[in-house]
């Protein structure tokens, strides 16, 4: 049981780390001389960055992605704290239902964010607010990490749902 508990804790911390990296790092959309995420666009050859503001055509979509990624990270961290509390408070044989619900909410939020970005990426990168041509890029590793974090939070949420506290 102790090995299973250690595995679950490591899995949850890995999920949180993936969410933090994909939310913060500047690599959702990359090209030869630029990288962009949901916060800013950076030119790699001059090392200058500009924030994504309401000057961009699809700013509402970017804000939705920002909000969903922040919420997913918060929910993942809260789920870990609730898990630790339930670990010491639950009676034997009870399930970690509250932890599972919060973790599945995190899963839902990251899925919404990545789905919005996937659906709107063409419109997002056609904006005249960018100083350079960013439409000729590809998805970066932060975007891929967001989808991996979706899978990890989903698996973690289901694990908490079926997990019972045993001796």
C-alpha cells in the first residue's frame, strides 16, 4: 500500500509540474525565429518579447485559454492538498471522492484550454498585432505538455475515484 501511495503522490506532483510548465513556458506555437504562448510572443533572434494584449483580434480566445490553464493548475494543487488532508482524516475503506472530483475539474479545465487553442490557432496567429509573421509555425512542446497533463490529470482523477484507504 505504501508503494501505491508513493506512486500516486509522484504521479500527482508530475501532473502539477506539467501544468505549471505548459502554462508558464513560452512554447505553445513555435517557428524558426519566434515562439509564442498564451501570454507573450518572443523573437528568438533579437530576444525581444511583447505581451499579448487586447490589440489582438482573438484576444478573448487567448484569455479563455489563460483562465482555463490557471484554473487547471489551481485545481490540481488544491486536489493534492485535499488528498493529503483526506489521507489522514478518512476512515479505512472510504474513497477519495472529493480529491477525485477536484482533479477531474483540473482535467476538464486543461482539456478546455488545449481544445480552444487547437480550434482557434489559425485565427490566433493571423492577428495584425504581431510584429512578425507567426502563422507559419507549429505546435510547441508546451502545447504537447498541456495535452499530456490532460491525460495525467484524467488518470489521476480516476485513480482517486477507485482508490480506497486500506491497511
